[in-house]
C-alpha cells in the first residue's frame, strides 16, 4: 500500500514538472530572462531525474532472484547518485552563464517573468510537499525531494528577481539570483551524491567498531573478533560479517544460539540488522578486527 502511494506521488510530480518546464521555457524565451530559462533547464533535469528515480523505485520493489541475491534495492541508490551528479553539473554551467550575464546585462521583461515565476513557485511548492513525507527514510525519494526543494527555492529567487526587475528595472538581479540558486543546489547535490557514493562503496555507516568489538567480546564464549566488515546495503539495511574465535567444543546448537544473541544485541544497540558470523577456534586468534585484503 505504501509503495503504491509513493508510485502515485512520482507520477503526479512528473506530470506537474513537465507543465512547469514548458511554461518556464516559453516565459524565459519571450521575457529574455536567464533566471527563468535556468529554472526551466533545472526543471527539465528534474523531469529526467524524477523518471530515473521512479524507474529505480519500481526496480527496487522486485524480489530477490538468482541474478540479484541481495535484491534490487540499490537501484534507488544508483538513481540518487546519478541525480546528484546531474544537478551538480547543470548548476556549474548555470553559474558560468550567470557570470557572463554580469559582464553583458540583457534587458528582461519583468512583468511576464514575474507571472511565470509565480506559477512555477506554486507548482514547485506543491511538488516539494508531495515528496516530503517519505523523504526521511528513503534516499531515492530524498534525492527527488531535494530536486523539488531546489526548484522551489529557485522559483523564490526568480520571483524576487522578477519583482525587482519589474519595479526597479535592475537587470543585474537576474544573473545574481541564478548564481545564488546554483550555489545552493551544488551544495545539496554534493551531500546526496556523497551519501549515495558511500553506500555504493560499502563504507562504514558511522558504526563505532570499537563498540561492536566490546559488545561481541562481552559474550564469555567469544575470545576474539577479526575480519570485521560493516556496510550499509540500502536505506533500510546495515550489514555486518565477521569471524569470531570461540571456546573449544561448542556444538552447532550452541553456536546458533550465540549468533542469535550477538545479532540481537547489535541490532538493538547499533542498528545492525543483518549479521553473519563465522566461528573459529585457533585460526585468526591473533588477528586484528580489520585485516588487510591480502590476508582475507
């Protein structure tokens, strides 16, 4: 039911952004506003980004199979990474164009720009609010929400710029607003891209490894912890695998019970919800928690 709601939201936001983009392209051309055209290009990239996120969302719902034994959830992480990179690149080129406009100001029709900008602001605000609810627990939805948020802020800047141009005839405001919005979007794009890249690189999701060791070694049956790997597979799944040295003559039943106890404590205290342990007796007894790849 929840996934169906997210799917409907993606569809609604996609259609709304196509309408916004067409309106701003036409408005930018006829008014001569770079800020309006940059907002239209921004919205055009968002339409593509939303489609990518939407497709990734659909793929991410697929069950595990023999080709993807972990499942397809990382499709959404890939989409978030792609969207972040696209936003960063587009913002960079808009900044260059804004600097050129500073040296060669162009006349802008403030009234038309203002009307289109207000329409864009209302539509972008609606899109942002639609995606906000699910953005806190899904990186892919969050990347889409950030696109909508950047669009809304961009529209605010364009509205302010249009008002100044219309009432005070200051054409330099147009590239200034473009520059400010681009800087903000680049900053937000950097954050979402970095987080997605860390997931794809299977980085440690800020889990305290010393605390992991402390928890595991607190069990009297465990004498050492080594070959430890902790990574985030998706927004909902933090994984860990490790080798543990245990006391002599533990049965399979006892080991299974030990694994369950360790996994439960790690989940409760550190949020690690998929734990795989390998029991050993002498092998690796003197190894450290993190072992170089050549020794794995």
